C-alpha cells in the first residue's frame, strides 16, 4: 500500500508544469530535507523559483504550503527509525534549551488541536462511549498508555469497560465473544504496530462499531473505522507526544459527563463506597496502613 502523499504526487503529475514535475521529483527523492524547507529554500534546492513552488502546491490541491508540509511530515514520520528520530532531536546545548524546546513543541501541538478540532466528531465519539453496551479499548506499545488512560477514565463514568493490549493474542478472544452492540476503540500512534491493523480488520469482520484515535490522517488503521479522530503532531517526537492524546481523553471524558448528567451519580457513589470500604485512597479521617 503506497503512502497517500506519494499517490497524490503521482496522480497530479499530469497537471504539473515541467518545472512542477522537477519539484515533485525533488520532494519524492528528498522528503527528509524538503520537510524542513521554506518555499524559498525548496525552490532554490530544486532549481526553480519560489513562485513555482507556490503554484506547485496549488496544483497538488493543497490550500497552502503549511498543509503541504503537514502531509509531507506524515510521510517522513512513517519512514523514520528510532535512530533517525534521535538524530533529529538536537539534544546538544544547555539543558534549559531542551526543556524550553519540548514545552514549546507541546504547546504548538495543543494549539493546533485547539484550532482544528472537530467538535461534532468528538461529540459523536462521546455519545458512542456513553451509550454502547460494552467498551473494548485497545492500544499497543506506546498507544497502550493512552488506551489505559481512557479506559481508567471511563470506569469513573460507566461500567462494562475493558482495556486490552494489542500485543496480547487474547484480545482476539475478548473481541470474538463481545456483544454485537459493543464499541471497540483503537489508539494508533506512529509507527503503527501491525497487530492493531489486524485487530481492526477483525472488528470489521465481527461487525462491531470501531472508533479509531490516531495521530495522522494517513494512519493505516483509520480505513477500518466507523468514526475516527486525528490529533496531529507537528514535530518528530523521539518516543511520542502524550499531551495531545491526554488532552483528547480529557475532552471526551468531560463531554460524557456533561451528556450523562445526574444519571452517572449512582455509578460514582458505588465507586466511592468501595474506595472507603477497602481503604483504597488516602483519607485524612481514616487509618493509614
């Protein structure tokens, strides 16, 4: 399966001028360099004018250069090894600079999410999470962290929540015996473990509802979803960018609480009683063992 960005370059090639085709070839052959370039730098590197770069992006069907770079970034992200990611971190220099850079990148990611989030899609996801008979939340490797966080949060709101590891083959058992009206949630983050793709195919065969949360519009798991939410990272993280996914989980949780209202109270009172009876959480008025 080819990457959508490369497929677009090929499909639109006939609409490009000769210089536009030169640009397309340069980007295809040097994506890791092009992704960091401005319009002027890209033009100079490919031997064409900056105006040609602007027309090139327009003929590819993008609204602007920023959108073009976002899709190119997603292509590059799928190609980067762990060694490549470490090399891109620029870890030299004072420690304070590394701290500021990480924080600034996370702020930029959150700002992008704030400006582009589709509230209707988030609302529909919250409705499915609230109304489905049972929920099965799956993650693998890094994305299991986010799956666990959503699952843990949902247990404070409703019952019949199951957290599964995509790396554990018993996930197949759980999904196979799940009620037909269950909702399966898959978290998929770059570099997209193959086991999550296989599980998404299984969910489709079982005719269960599938919500996919990913970090790219080109994530291979998206194609199997009834509903998918994309939270895009604007940089190349070494391991991952947890703030975006955590923010989305918080948004979904708050939306469910708003929709559920007082109907959630009995569930939460039952949990609080269990906490007290089993001395689960620190309490100033209770014994500490």
